[in-house]
């Protein structure tokens, strides 16, 4: 089975999902010669990605084969997986998916988790206290990444082909899009400096990494690069879930 959604967790553990098998595994590597594996079966069909919340307590896996997500409490993994946002696309014809969305802990802003909806032009809002749907935000296209700016006031969203030259900014208190950027063709990745004063965005087809002011959205710099994709600042090395 393909391994997806690999993330580290507190206590020398890491967690991942199995796409074909529909399982979540938690590995305790305290003794690397004898790792302990907790297997959670029956989580749903085709988990495609997953993340650990920044507080290290919960692992959430998105399901490509079903409208919903699987939630595991890492404090109580023996309880298995809980289904959340079940049937968020119920009653509607499925749309073609041009690029699989990505789930990361960056999408957590305060008590809310912002998740790209599969094949839909929406960002789903999940309440991390009640685990109930807290809203939906209409966006420009099929979202790929929803990334919370440090401080949690804003969430930046990029999109799948053919609408992938746009980045939209959601204001969390208003729960709506308040700004739009066009860094270049084929925006693939976004990363913030640790305090959110800058956003670094890759434009693969324009061969550039574009740096924006995190408050004014002004373009600060445009760095030439050969087909840039991921952007990974060293600060993530100390963050839970990466």
C-alpha cells in the first residue's frame, strides 16, 4: 500500500496513512531497534494525505474515496478513528480533480482548521473543539494548499490547474476572501517566515520565487529559480507535525 500523510508526533512517534489499505499506523520509535506499531483499520477509503495538529494531539487524514475525513486522538489511539465532515459533498455530482489537495498543520488558525475541499471551489472550516463544520468559503478554484499565516489572522490558498496562477487570502474573523495575488504561472507552494512578516511563493512556470510582505501584500522580491516547487524554511525543523 502507498504510504501517505507521514507526520511526526510527540514522544518519538510518527504517524502515516495507507492509501489502498485504508488504515492509519502510529509508530513509537523510542527504541528504534524494536519499534511499536499501533494499526487503526477501517478509517475510510483512500486516505490521500494527513497532518498532526500543532499541539501534537490529533491526526487527521483526508479521504479521496469518500466525502469526509478520519480523526485520531493520539492521546487515546485505542478508540480508533472518528469520522468528521462526513458527506460534505453529498447530493452533488463529483467534479474532476486536477490536483490532489494537501493537508498540513499550517491550516490551523486559532480554534479553526481550514481544509481544501476535494474537487470543489471551497475551503472547508472545521471547529477543532467540537469537530463540527463551522463554515465553507467560496474561493477562486480547486484549492491545493490552505496555509495559516503565523498568528492565525489570515489563511492563504493556492489552486489546481487551470486556475493555478492565483493566491487568495482569507481573513479568519470575517471568514471570507479579502485579497488576491497573481505571483505567476503554476503556483505550487507557499511558506511563511516564522513570525509571518513575509510569504515566499513558488511560481514554477515563470521560474521565480516571489516574496511578499505579510501585512501589506506588497511584492518585496522576485528571485530567479529553475522550475521551483517546494519551499522549506529551516524554522519548520522545530515544528510538530513536519
